[in-house]
C-alpha cells in the first residue's frame, strides 16, 4: 500500500491559520520556522475566544435576614404523562430558611388560587406577610389577576 501524500499551497497566513484549526502563534512558529519574527496573527476569532463572558448580575447583594421576606417560585410543566391527573407543579422556596412547598396542579390556570392559598397559609400559620415574590418571569403563567393580587 502506497503512503498518501497531500500538498496544499496557501497564499494567506490567515487562511492557513484557519485551516489548521486556529493554533496559537507559538505553535504556528514551531510548524513554520519562517514565521519566527511574526508578532501577532490578528485573528478575530481567536481574540473573541479569549473573552470571558460576565456572569448574570445579581438582583440583590443583600440576603434577607428573616423568614418569609422573599419567596422564590417556579412553575414546571406540562408533563407529557399525568400523575393522578396532575401535569404541572409550582414550588415556593423561602430564601432565608430554604424551606420548600410543592403544589400539584392539573392546569396552569390554578396558579392564582394556589398563590392565594399559599399566601394565606403563611399569614395564618406564621403571622407573617410575604414581602417579595421572585420568579424567572415566565410570562405564559402570569395573568392580570395574579398581577393585581401581588401588587395588593
């Protein structure tokens, strides 16, 4: 079996750099000794690849210092398979204590009544009024009734 030899003629250093998979300048100098005096490649893709993406900004630097000050909630669903007729659930997590409540829902329209039930449960059992409800802004589950309940 004869060895296969390929040869390619490249007129552009940038094109060669691209074809080789964007090696660093030092690796390119090892491959092609003629480039030993080259200072930079000027490859935009390599420069962008070195950028560090900043993390999401924190919404608040202060942690709450008592229970039921801030409640995080999230809605999950619909499930393709129902369990006793339930296809959705909503979780409420107290930021301070990390205590979690889970409510099952047959339809996402039940969210308003569950919100009101949860709010009243905290008020009656613990004598506390929740100050902040925080979510991932899932607009598809947000209604004008829920908005007016939260603003009251």
